[in-house]
């Protein structure tokens, strides 16, 4: 049986369990136990994303916690925000291409979900939650901010500029890395890949979960 290496990022209010070798596969919970439970429940949901990237994925894999880090205010807010030691491991050309393919698959998954979803999504128990267009705008704004952290400047205002931005970020991720921060800034390549893919999939799955059946 396959094993999935997991990073646990914890605060008193929230924890994240992130699959270190599978960008996008990160889930939150109130504590370590519930975050790990949520991650395990997401394996089947992640499998089609891995398939889009051409990667075999074992939905029956065992989760193995290999690293723990203390989270920060961003973690408590709801973002897997901490760069782990494992994120600083160098990537050769093959691994860099694999990470980029998984990020691209996360984007393709989000785009497909958005295309199939209605504009108005089911509200939460207290009436909260953005509708589809606002979620898409939020994701694009976040990706422009991610681009800056990766030493790139983009202003996505339409489908063409979004495509150009994503192509540029994928090109950056495909470059082999010695594990140091991209462009001398903040994020090493492995963390950049998992942060970008997580955000895309988190909102793709949110849209799916908030779409009225039928």
C-alpha cells in the first residue's frame, strides 16, 4: 500500500494536514485529528486531479505524518501558510515538471467546475458565502498576489490575461530548484506549488459543495 507524506500545521484554533508530494491536497480541521480525517476523506476527490496530471494515485494510501510546524495567524484564518523543511528540498527537472502538472490540473479542475456551476450558490447556515463570479474573482486576485511572491507581475482582467499569468507561473515551477525561495523572495517551489493548487481546489470543491443538486 502506498504512503502519503503529511505535514501538520497547527494553531489552537485550526490545523492543516497537507500532502507534501501532492500539491492541492491540503485540508483543515479544528485540530490535528480532524484535519487528518478531512485529508483522508479527500483522497478519492483528489484522484481525478492526479489523473489529469497523468499521475497514478492510490486512494487507499496510508497517511504518514513526517513533519509538524507551528501555524500562525494565517493558519488560524484558514490558509496553509507555513513553509516546511520538506518544502526546501531541491527539485530536479522531472520533479519540477510533475509539480507544475499537478498545479495545472488543479486549475483545470477549477475551470471545469466553474463552467458547470450556476451563478447563485447555496448559502451557509447564516446566509454567507460568495457566489460563483465573486469566487472566481477572488481566486484570480489571489493568483496575481502569488505571482508577485514568485517575482512576476500580472494583472488578470480577462480570460486571456489569466491564461498568460498561469502559463508564466507554470514556467517558473517547471524550472529545477535548489530549494531556496523563488526570485529570492519568500516561497520555495514546492511550497508555491502546494499553496497555489490548494487555493484552486479548495474553491473548486467549495463551489461543488454549494451547488444545488439537479
